[in-house]
């Protein structure tokens, strides 16, 4: 099954053999043996690469889960035996990877140099949850997942603020802005915006104050959204850590304050390096570790430094 997953991911027998460090003939032999076992062809050769047959499409999700679960099991066993080496796979959202997580990743590298860290980034909470459920990573760092059956550890909260350009009228404010004051402003929206009950978070918040947000532009990446806000395309709601990572961004606090809970979650009980990583985040080294902004200071004081 590991060989099948590799061929599908690489879309080539040649590249899959190189990745697995086996000969192409040995790889083909193992795939044929698997096909005889399940009773039909799983792969088909295409003009450009390799594709899945209908039987292969039905088989692949289970094969992926089995292969990745085996990897998780090996890492968990090694951690339980007290081994300091090995690897840790962490899944998270792109917005957290560029905003809240860098401090904990740097601290982790200094304290546990023998553990190789792999970071898997996703755009949306649904995509993050789906891939963790498929066994891609040892744990996920992100908003609390709805109806998750595995362990979930709260890491605290992160502040959500309004990001504007330095020449925006809001940039010089000395007090937080109320959401009702933004009814006539256009917003930069991001596809990774949380969705609850089928409704996007910003839509729900604005409707509480009697208006629907006007969308100036919608993008995929949080880093792109911040840069558009800095350029004056529209205002943006995002974490203060993401704003601080972008030169020229000004973060304006909202009243009442917006906060989002962050969690660490996994398919199985967290042990070893995975548990240590979650504890590092919770202890203030990662998502909850950045100093809270001084909301009594002028908004311009929260601008990211020039680089």
C-alpha cells in the first residue's frame, strides 16, 4: 500500500521508485501483487503520468490512512521508549504558520534539535481537519474542531484585530473601533475565514450590528490579504501576529474584543514529542506566547516594523 500511495502522489512509477529508494521493477512487482490481492487494476497508465481506476479511487483513501497510521504508530512507539530522535509532523493553517507559530518553531529547534520537524500548511479549517483525520500529521494546531472524536487541548486565545494601511483614518485612533462604525467600509476577505453553522464568521459578526460586510476582494492566503489591506484595497480582520509580520500594517483593536481559541488536536492520545509541542504552545512559546497588544496605545503603535 505504501508503494501505491507513492505512485499516486508522484504520478510516476519512476519518481515513486526514486522516492522509495527501490528499483522500478520491484515497485511494479509489488503493485501487481497488490492488484492480484484485491482482484482488479488499481492504476492505469495515462499519456502524462499515472492515474487511478475506479477501483483504485475507492481503495486509495483506506490505503493512505493505513500507511500514515503505521507511521504515527512507529513515532508513538519510539517516543514511548524514550528515544530523542525521530520526527514530528505538525499540521496548521497558513495564517498561523506565518503569524503565531514561528516563535514556538524557533524555540523547538533550539531545545529539541534531534527531532526533525515537518510543517504541513492548509488554507481552511476544513482542509486541516480532513488531512489530520487522514493521518497526515501527529497533531494539528488550529481553531477548535467541531465534533472531533480525538483529544483536543486548549492553547488559549489569539487576538483578532482590524488591519489597515498607515494612511487610513483608523490608523491614528487612540481608542478601539466599534464594529458598527465600519458599516460603510469595504473588506478584504480570505477563504480561510472560519465557518460556523454554514455561515462565515465576519458575516455573522457584522449582522449582529445591522449590516452586511461589503467585499472589496477575496483571496486565498492570509499574507496576501494583509498586503492588500496595507495597500488600501480594503480593511481586514486577522490575528495581530499576522499583522505584525507585515511591514506597513497597522492593527486596530475592536470593541468588544475579538478573540479566537486555538487548540492542539489529534486522532490519538498525544504522547512524546507531540505532547511536548502542544505543551510548549500552551505555555506561551507559540500561539499564545506573543505579548498581548496594548489596546490603550494609539493604533499606529501596533504597526509592523519596516524591513
